[in-house]
C-alpha cells in the first residue's frame, strides 16, 4: 500500500502588507481544512510592520502547516516576516530580491551617542522584537550601505544575500 500524499493548498499573496490584505489572507487561510498544509507564494513591496506581525503570529502558531515561497519582491516588512517566522519552511527563489530601506534606526544604533534616544532604549530592552532585529541586522550592513541609507537610498540585495541573512538571523527555516 502506497503512503498517502500530504494534502497541500497553494495561496498567492502579492500585495502590500496592510490591515486589509492581511485580513483577507487570514480569511483565505481559515477556509483551508486543518488537515491541509499551505504553500504561501509571496511577493510584497512591504507595508505595515504592525500588520505583518498579525501574519507572523498566525504562522508561528501553526508553523508545520506553512511553507513560504519568496518568488519575487520581498522588501521591507515582507523581508522582516522571513526573519520572524519560526519553525516553518521558507524557500527563496533565485529571482527573489529585497529592497531594504527602513534603517534610520540601524544607523542610529551604529552611531549611538545619545543615551536618551529611542534607539538607546530599544538596545537596553532586548526583549522587544524590534530591538533584537535592529541590533542583529545592523551587523550585516557594510559601511558603504550605511552611507547609501544616510542619503535616503534603498539597499537592494539579491536572493543569495537574502538566504545568507535569513540563515544567520533565523537559522533552520530555509529549505
């Protein structure tokens, strides 16, 4: 007797991350029987970090059900999501890229001088997600990239660098 194949359902998310798009995605996921696993094909130019957390929290409650496939643009909050999901599977296609642009906090941390700044507070309270992420991520920017950020330019990283950063900051999720 042949073993039964795992039941899987594919969902595509190619929107900006906001309250409405995440709400619709979660409604679509809720329609899938719990016995079926989910392949989430994602491409997003980013959006709201707080709305992204709703999806992260959902995936982290049921990590064995999810495989996230990054099939194009995974920028800003979408890239953050890949660093915050735990114990699910993540695949980064060879054409994926990320535009990273939210690093004023990162620059402040690298050049921290003000003990009363918000960034200083975050560094001292390493229990928060943002503080951990900013502290860890700031290690992977070159001095040239920091200069580009100071000019207000995005940093574009290719799929290989995405994989390196994900492996370093969220080990064990890449397939």
